[in-house]
C-alpha cells in the first residue's frame, strides 16, 4: 500500500487506524475501494505532526510506503469500501456533534456582555448584542433538535439522513463569528492569548482554532455540496470523471 493522508487526528498516539484503499483501478472511482484497518507501527508508516495556529499538533500527515496489509485486515467487502466509509463519516458527524461547534457555551457570552461596557452601558443592553444572542440561541436549539432526531432514528434501527452536514457546517461557522464578536467587545484585552486555554472556555482560543474545526470531519465546501444535492435537491456540478473508470480519468 502506498499513499499519503493529511489531517489524521491523533495519529501520533494511535496503535491502529482505518483506511480506504483502491484495489481495482479499472472501475469508476466510487467502486473498487476496500476498507482496511492498519497497524500504525507497521514498517513503512510515517506520521508527521502539523503545528496548528492555536499551538497544538493533534493533526498529522501520514505517509504509507510499501506498507503490507493482508486480507485479515479487511473490514468491507472487496470493492465495497465506499459504503463503509460513508457510514463511518455519518457516525462521526453525529457522535462528534456540538451545537456550540465545540466552542464556549452561549452563557459565557452572556456573562461577558454583562461585564463589558459598550457606549457607556453594559453591552448586554445593546440591541445588536441581544440580537446576536437570540440568533445563536435559536440556531443552537435547532441543531440540537436535528441531533436528537438522528439519535432516535439510530435507536430505532433507521439510518439518519444527510442533515448531519447542517450540524457541522452551521455550528462551527457560528462559533467563529460569535468568538470574533466576543474579541471585538474586549478591545485590546483580546490580544492576550494563552495556547494552553481550552477553546470551550476562552474566546481567543476558540476563534484561532475555529478554522481547524471547519476542515476536520468534512470541509465547508464538502458539506455545502452535500446540503445542496441531498437536502435541497439541487443539480450536481458537472463532473467529467463521473462514470469513467479510475485509470482512464485524465491526470
């Protein structure tokens, strides 16, 4: 097995990983894929941590150079790895769901707005600030409802729909905007940054780490495509490689 993967979280600490490998290049790109588990300590596996803007390095790029895997590592039917990968991503998006986008709770913003002054008055009394609080509360309540519905469907043995993409997209974008507003309200005090503070408790840490959240678990662009095509029913973009065997796609 040969290849490279960027953005593998905590790979430097993992004993095992999962990987989708192309095992048949003569069929269309979503076919011919097989799902395996892989020993992260096997010869040929190289993990390189990536230093993020927030200061930590939980994201990695992983290189596979002539890594040997056998059929007892296989977790899908031969050529059926794409369906297993989609199920894995769906579970990830619902399990790793937080309507706050894994940023500070809205109550922390309310407390901040009570403490800070805006035009000589507590910021909480400003209509624009109250509007943002109300919008965030309504948005988070809606996302929590989508998540509860999905979990009830899974309990009933049903497969949730693509609505999980909404959770991930909207929550992290909202977290980034609310964190930016919190920093604006703090003025020059917002320049203080401690990379050891948690993004769930500190507005500066939340803001600087938000772009990481907009890539992990599916980038904004991927999620927007899913929402457009599978929820709104919009036509797909033109894809010249659609229906073409993988080894015949122009490089």
